[in-house]
C-alpha cells in the first residue's frame, strides 16, 4: 500500500511546456493557465515515441515520393534517349579525334600504301603489289622533295613579307612628301594617320582574338563530332530510335564492315589478318550515291555477294533496292554502287513530256533515269527492241513509254497488237493506224494478216531506198511523205501469238524477217513478252533486237534472251533484280555506250482516275493536224480476212469415196489431202474420223477392227440430211 508521502513524491515530478520555466509564477507572468494532465515519465516517453513514429512515417513518405519521382524521370524514354544521345555524341567526338590521329599517323608513315602492299602480298597479286610499291615510292619521293624545298619556301615568304613592309614604308614616305609639298597637309599628319590605322588594326585583331579563342574549342569539338560521324561507328547499344532514319556515310570502312557481316569465310579470315580490302576505285560520290570497285579475297566471287544483296544492304543501312553489287571486269571484282538514303524512293520521277513537247524519233525518246539520276533516252531508228520480265514488273509500262514517245513525232505511224484482253494500250487507239486487241482466233488471224502486210511493206520500202539511192531511212526522207515515214509496231504478249496452235509458226517466221530487214527501212519492231524462251520467242528475233529491256527474270536463259548471249556470265544480270522491290527498274542494253545500264523507267498511268496517256495522244493528234498531215498510215486499208469456208464431212466423204467400202484409217489421209487447211482434217486419224461420223448419226462397224466406211451409207445419210432440210424449209 502506498503512503501519501510516496504519492506526493510521484506527483511532484511535473513536465512543463517549453514556454514555461519551472520556477516562474504563471499568474505573475501574465500567461493564461490551461488545463492539463500530469503524466508520468513512462507515458511521456511513450508519447514521444509515438510522435517520432509519426514524423518517421512522414519522412518515409516524402523520401518514397522523391524516389519514385527520380526513378520515373530516370527510366523515362525521353531521359534514356537524351542520355544515349549525349553519350553517343561524346563517343562520336572521341572517335573523330581518334580518326584524326590515325589519319595523321597514316600520312606521316604512308600507312595507306603499306596496308595495300601487305594485302597484295597476302593475295599473291604481283601486279597490284608492283603498282602499290611504285605508288609508295613516288609518294616518298614527293615528300622528300617537299622537305628539301621547305627552306626555300620559307626564305621566299620572308622576302615577300620584308619586301611588302619596305614597300609600304616607302609608299607612306612618298605620300607624306607629296602632301607636304602640295600644301594640302603636313608630312607628320600622314605618318600619324598611318600609325593610327596600324594601331586600330591591331586593336581590332586583339578584340576579335579573345572570342575566337573562346569559340575555338567549340569549333574543334564540332569538327571532331563531324569526323566521328563520317569515320566512326557508335556501339549498337547507344543507338536511339531517332537514328534509325539517319543516313550512314558510305566509305571504305563501312563497306568492309558490311562485307565482313556477311560471314563469308574467306572474307572473315582475310580481315582477321588485319589486311585491308583492295579498292581499285575508292568510295566516291557518283550521282545520287557512292561508287566503289573492290577486289575481293581469293575464293569469293562478286556473284556470291550479289546473291546476298539484301544482307549486304542491312550492313550498309540501306534498303535492298538502294544497293547494287555487280560483277566487274573479273569474277573476283565487285562493282558496288550504293544510293543515298531515300534517293531512289521517287523512281524516275514524272515523265518529262507529260504536259508539253514533241519528239524527233531519230534522236530517241525519253525512257527513264539511271540509278545515278541521269536521264536516259531509248534509241529507236535502225533498231528493234525486246522487253520482258516477270508479270507485274513493268514490261508493259516500258512499252507504253516508248510508244508514247513515238506518238509525239507527227511523222511516225503506230501499230499495236495485243493478243490478250488487256486495257494497257486502249488510250493509243486513236493514234494507231492498226490496233488489234483480243485473244480470240479471229483476232490472232487479224494480227497475222497485218504482219503479212507489214512484211510486204518491208520489201516495198527496200525498193524505195534503191530509188532514192540511200542505205537507210533519213530524217529528210521520213518527212517527205514518200512512204518512208517511221513505223513503230508493238506486239504485246508476243508469246501468246507465237504459240498459237494454228497461226503461231507463220507469225514467228514473219517476225524474224521483219526484225532482220525492217530496221534500215524505218520499221521498228517492239516485242514484249513474259517468257523469252526458245519455245515462246524465236532466237533470230532476240538476236536481232539491239535494244534489250530486262525487268526481274527468273533464270539466266531469259536474262540472255533479253540482254544478249553471254550477258549473264559477264555480270549483266536482271536475275539480281528483286520482284516487287525493284518494280519499274530494268537492266537495259544498247541505250548507251555501256554494255548495260540499270534504269528506273518512267511510268505513265492509264487508269480512269489518273489517265496520263490520253492527253499525250490528243497533243500528238493536234500536232499532226497542225502540220497539215493525215494520220500516218491511216490512208491504207487494213487487210481483210476471208470468212472461213464451212465444209460438210459427209459431202467431202462422198467426193473422196468410190463405190467400195474403205477402212477409216485410209479415208483420213484422203480428207487431209482434199482440204489441208481445214482444222478438222489436220492430223486426222481413223479413230477420230469414226468419232466425227458418230456425231452426225453414222455408225461405222468394227469389222475385224478395220472400221470400213461404206459409201452407200454415207450417201444415204446425205440424202436423209437433204430431205430434212427440205422439210424444215416447208
């Protein structure tokens, strides 16, 4: 039990608020007395701990908020990209300085020559070794000569400076004397003025020198960054999304890395030895891109690189259609052209004669642009053209461009034959003297009749050339309206006509004669086909077409049919064009002095919503009318096709049979001899003859498998048919 004294001792321990002193009298100090509770030390400590916990919770919450904010900012994509960009800029700048150091070292030690000599030794190329050794010696001699001339140059510069200074002093004195003697001023004033001008110049230099020195490090860093962008390569983990669309400089280093990335064993082993690739032509700007010629390590052909064009393009940071590896003068020489990023996106651009202008076909017609961006024309006179490729790659469009150019010459006659249901050339119809479109037999017969007429015209024009005593049609003769005007004939989808079961052989023979003889006589034959094989296109046609246009093709046979025998082996390959990717791009021969060119062909739309051909045709017709001419070739009627004669099988049998039955196998040749052009009788056999007789109600007995045809039965059937016809008439 606790005593009162102990209770008093415990209650005597009072915790005052911080604003009170224990020895002060609240009433005397004027402080308002508040009600309170006296607590024990244990309760006070518990209260303090609770308050501390609350403060800690607040601090923890604040710290957690700050942490989350910092984490969000640090992990945000913008922060990452900005950080990578800053770090990449730093790495690029360092690489730029490193590049300067390497280039300076190479310049001082002739490192370029040493590496090429080492590479030539490794490849065993004695010719290249001798060439690079000679170059190194010549460079060393030039450097030695420059060092020998250096004292003389310095002495000459000093003489010039001293002479200039002496001349300025003398000129100042003369001017001062002249001023003094003329009375226009004092001699001392001239000297003072010159000294003041010199003082001002030095002051201006001193004023400009300080900001120049301050800005110089910035300029150096920018120059180093630019050098790093050209020569260096940032680590892949530093790449940002924005850099995906940036252009990569194409130089020897970039090309070597791209070739190394192909993982071809010979190239990998070669580069691991520290040997540089041999550049017969170093990477240099060429039109819309960069061109380089590289001798590949032994065992690697340019064809092997060309087959992996898409993989090479990834290493060069380009689209597949922007990289063109071809075979150079040797199998092991890679001729590489790389387009600037996006330079080929617009293709050849708009057709140059879309809105105005005419053409002289003797000078060629607009066709397209080379990959380097140079416009190229298709030569037409004294030539024939064959164009082909896989479906949908642009062969019909190329034919349309050529025919549109020819239409813009008021003296030119156009004939277009399309043995297929095809809308591609309908807009040319008003400009053509002959236009046939359709795959029906009667359409093929019309094409055949027109080709017969064209063949006859080839001969007639030959007589005219003899008359005018010229070996070939000239512009002067073509304009005189004497029957020697330029004539352009297009056979689209030629394989359809050539492979026609009835008329194909004759069409093929006529084509061969026309392309052989027509070119000097002002007749240009343009043949378009999907499959220029030996079965679908006569070899004498492909051999006599000096213009070849090859879009993407499937094999070397089609390639050589379009571009000439041996083109594939020589590295001129439309097989390297990628269907779809290289749509509208063709390898062409005969257009320039080069063996072949890669050309982006102009495109002329014929769709209803964007018909670009009809305005051209209307402009050409207006030009013909303005020249006072009629439509070239329009005054000559088209050849008429004789209506097919109907033959009655029973009547023909009545004619060839005698009085005795004859086996069907012997009757068939008699019918073929009677009407060799009648389709039913061509290749007729006894079995087929019996089947045809069954169709008209005449059954042939087997009779020991001889199937005799009795003339009495045939004549009875004829009489019955005649009676039936009389009954029908009544």
